[in-house]
C-alpha cells in the first residue's frame, strides 16, 4: 500500500513539474506584435505630384507576414505604387485637402500593429507662383541687356490652372512695363494657324490632304511668265502641279525658303532690314502674296531642288506661302480674314491678328530685338548691320512673313488656340483631328524630331533623368514657343523678345526638371 501511494504521489509531482515548466517556457516566448516606426508622420505634397509613404517595420520573432498601406481619409483617391512595402511612392490626388494613410503590419500568429501618416495636398499654385516667378526674373537678368521683355505661361491641363508672368519693358523707349496681356510677334507659330485654316477648309469639304495643286490652281493664278508646273523642278523634271496639301503642311516639297535669314542680299528679310537701318522706309514695299511668290520664282527657289516630292522634310516658309495662296483662292477672302473667321473668332482670340495686313487689335506688338555680331556670323555685312536692333523701333517692314510668320498674339490667346487643337474643339472631325496630331515625318537622322501638319514634335529625355518626354507644338524665331509636354500634360508658352536666344528654352528645361523632381503627373 505504501508503495502504491508513493508511486501515485511521484507521478503527481512529475506532472506538476512538467506543467510548471511548460508554462514558464510559454511566458518566455510570448508572441509580440510587429513594431512600426513612421519616418515622417505629417508632411505636404503638391496636388497630382508624387510623395513617399515611409516606415520601418520590425518583428521580434522575425515572423512578419503582411504589410498593407491603405488610404483611410480624404476627398479623392491617391494611387499607391506598392501598398505591400514599408516604403512606397504615391501619386497625390488632384483635389487639394487633408489625407490620411494607414500602414498595417501582421505577423504569422495574427498579431498586428497600425500607424498613420497625415498628408496635406496643396494646390499647384503654391509651387508655381513663387518658383516660376523667381525663375523668370533670374533668366531675364541673366540675358540682359540682350532682351527687352519676357512673357511666360505654364498651363497644368489636368488641373485647369495657368500661371502667367511677364517682366521687362514692352516699349523700351517709353519704359512701359511688360504684362502677360501684351501682344508679341509669334513668328513661325503662324504656320500652325495657317495649318488650322487649311484643316478647317478640309473639314468643310473644299479639298483634302492629298489634293494636288493642279486641282486648285491654274497658270492664271501664277505670276506672269510662270506656270504651276514651275513650282517644283527636280533633275530637270517639273512637277509643281503634283504638290499636295499634305506636302505643303509637312514641308516635304523640297522648295527652298524665300526667307534667307540675312544670307541673301536679294531676300525680303535682308532688304527690309537694310531699308529700316538706312531709314529709307518709303522704299520698302508692302509684300502681298503674289509678290512673295514671284520673288520665290525669280530667285529660282523652286528649281534644281535636291529632293523629289514627299521624299523628306525641308523647312521652308515657301510652303506656307503656297498654302496661303490656295486658301485665299478657295476661301474667296484674304488669309487674315479666313484666320479670323475660322480660328480667331470661334476661339475668342480677341487680341490676335495678322501684322501689317489689318489694324492692331488693342496694343501694338512689343519691342523685340535682332542681334547681329561679327563673332556670331561668318559672312560680311555692311557695318551698319551690326548691333542689337529693336525691330519695332527701327520700323522694319516684316509684311513678307505673312502665312509663315506674320501673326501677332498673346499668351492667353495662344493658350486658347493650342488647347482647342488638343481637345478637338477646333477640328471636330475625329479622323482629321487624329491625323493632325499624329502625322509626322522625321527631320533629323536620329528620328527624334519631327514635323507634321503644321506642328513640330520631338521625343527625348532630360539630362540625368530617364523619363521619355514627348513635346508637340511650334516655335518662332523671334523668341517664341508654344508646346504641350507629356507625361506632365502641361502647356508652356514662352516669349523672350530676341532672335536666337535660349532664354525661353532655358525656362522650359527648368520647368520640366522641377516637375520631374516633383513626380508631377507621373503615373506608375
């Protein structure tokens, strides 16, 4: 009996010892929830720009199973790139306001921890107004005394917001301060306007992109002594009548430019500057379309051409002149009236007009300069050609620019124009609109620059960044440009009042770099 009781108590003692030790072991290895450390619990970003949700997550038992970022507050939805990573980028909503994000960490035992980040999404103007104004002022000072004024705008298409700025003097002599509403000579941006009139007439059924000149012009429309066939001669073969509307728009006719940029003493631009600098304005003719066409033919700019029709792009204002002559004949009105009827009036471009061919709408074009120095030009000019010439002040007659470069406009009007090009309110036929934005031929060997139906475009990257940027619009030689840029979906219009300077392009590059670093409109 004693033995029996002893065994019973021994077994009980062993059981008690075992349970006690198991409990002790359990208490020493109790599971703990993951630990979350938020890097910055509260910060701000600009609307439609990227930010970083950043945290450090640890687990004592190395038992982490799942991470999940979620947006738990705010009036619009952000886009989180990698919601299952402790640190990830996000694209802020377009709607400013206060937003909250929560990180949940769960281990394999089901224990979890949570932490939150509070973010203020600020409107883009809080970035644009101080930063772009500072940039504009810096570039203006940098390019003194070469430029008289600058006018700049950046439109954030996704946000329906436009920043505008201006600096310098619209009229240097009178010390009249430049404003964003002052008009300036847009130069070759005019080609896009002429293209718009052409496409409107195509939309109206007057002709199509592949209609040939022989169907639109007759020899009676030509200057005395010339025929339509004379408009293109290559390898001894005259094919002027085979030129198409498309080839005039994309400048693949091969016809040489009647504007020589002061390389030909017989060209209209050389003669006009010479007369203005001599002060013999009474000798300067008012150029009309047939005068320009006769000048092209007399100087044999359509003969002995280096390429056949449609072979490759040769930039030339002569194409715009031929287009203008066709438009005037088919439209039965002067080109400037067709521009007003088909483009300016419908888009409420109330401050845009064709210089020299009609009265100014409001203010006169602002001062702008052409600098000619011995260091920057190989050929010899008369001594009085050298200097930094204020073109309006010397009263240079630029009526020769006409269909390829004669329009005067403002930041606001150009913004209306290019917005209408892209949103389809100007050309409403879907197929024609698509062709306008997509048709292009290469203009460089690398295949990165193109010319389309009155539109220039390019593909490239900013130095030090790998984002593929697409730009489409047009530039003008007096220091003007108007381009849309993707992937940022912005439009930059810039004017720097000097032939050949880089101030307006420097503005573009600086804006794109700033947006790239912000991750503006950069989707994942």
